[in-house]
C-alpha cells in the first residue's frame, strides 16, 4: 500500500476541524480506536471517521492498525508532537491571559527536601515574585518520601526531591545532580585525612539521617557497615549538619550545602570522589491536575528556566 502524498494547503488552518486533532490525540493516548471510543463514550465508527477526515485534510496516513492497537507513522508522530504543543498552549491560555490582564492572587504550595541548593530554582522564585507580587509562596520541608506522597494526595502541586522509581501520576523535570560526601568536624581525629576504602570507617561514631536518607546512601552504608555505631540521629539535613559540626560523629551531607563549611575549615570530606554517591534531584508536579492560575504560572516559570539551562 503506497503512502499518500501530503497536501500543501495554505488554508489548512481555516479549513481543518480542530476537534479532529483532539480525537487523534485521544486515539494515540488510549492505544487504539476502540479504546478511545470507550473512553470518550462514543461509537467506534465515529472515531474511525474522525481519523479518516483528519488524514484526508493532511493528505497522509497517520496511524496503522496493529495487533496491539495502533502505530504512528512518521507523519503521525509529527502530528502528535504538534497536537500536544497546541493542547499545552490552549491549557495555558486562561492562565497567561489572567496574568496579562490583572494582578493574579493566590497561594503556591511547595514541598521540598531539606538542604536544597539550586540557583535556577531561586532565580525562578525571584522572577515569579517580581511579576506576581500578590501571590503568596509557601514552602514546607519534609522527607523525600513525604514529598512524593503529598504530591500524589493533592496536598501540594509542586515538589523538589529525590525518587528511587517513577510514579505515573507525577511529572519529573531534572533540576540538578546532587552529590553527597562523608564529612567529619575539625575536632575529629581523621580531619585532614582521606580514606582509601569506606570499610575503614566501619567502627566510627555516625550521625544518621532518619526517613530523609537517600536510598543510594543507605545501600552504601550497609555495603561497608557504616553507621553500626550510631551517635546521632536527625530527620533534617540541616540538623544532621549541626550534629556533625559539633563533633557528635561523621555523616553524609550534600556537598553543595556545606561548601562554606569546608572552605572555612569546619568540615572535612573523608572519601575520595570515586566513592561519592550521586543522584538526580527533580522538580516534581502532578501529571494532570486542575491547577489554579497562581500554581500553573509558577510551574511554567520554573520549567522554562530549568529547560533553558545547557545540559552538561
């Protein structure tokens, strides 16, 4: 079966039925014409007819039926990308119009893990506040699992944190790669020394994180039997830093959060960089919520700034 030659029609936009594009997206997302018909509570022939009318408009086959549902042709993939862009623009339209025509009020609720250091995020907050001074920004700090649970429960719309898996209900935007290091205070006998193997520290007094400990840190500790002698426990990264600075024990801390302490000689990194655990910190949002204008404008601001940063 030969492919049709795509039409070049300067009046396409004025002639096409935009609802056909919405139906096309529904078919792709549902995985088939029958599945889309059931989700939309419509008859399957009407969905098939809508797809055919759109294909006639563009002069190209967009979908091939297969045993598993439908497969997009190259033209279909291009159409899907364009439709998703248009739908996103349509979704943002009332929020952007509201911002342009009046002073938007409201509350943006954000839940984050402790000790986050992100210039991009800080710049987004500053820029957003300058443009929307009547919107209040609330930040709550919690353990990383609680951030995810609060987002899924709809208690907050924006989160910053770590995740060891992928939840289909959330959108993940990489914010930065965070590294942790094992630190001791100036008063510790190991201050000024580098440890060749982490197992050499198995008997050291340790400051542990509670629920906020990243899983990659937990695995590393267990592998080398670190933390078997617990001298301190804190559920917040800043309080763990306090205990380590006071000489209670050694412990893992995010490197960006303690750069000033290292520079002034208050903390010392014990591990070689090869052993430093690294993981992604994400900007998180719910996938398909009905957001208020204040929250949507904030998410749009942060996403735009993050995506504008060059990737290393």
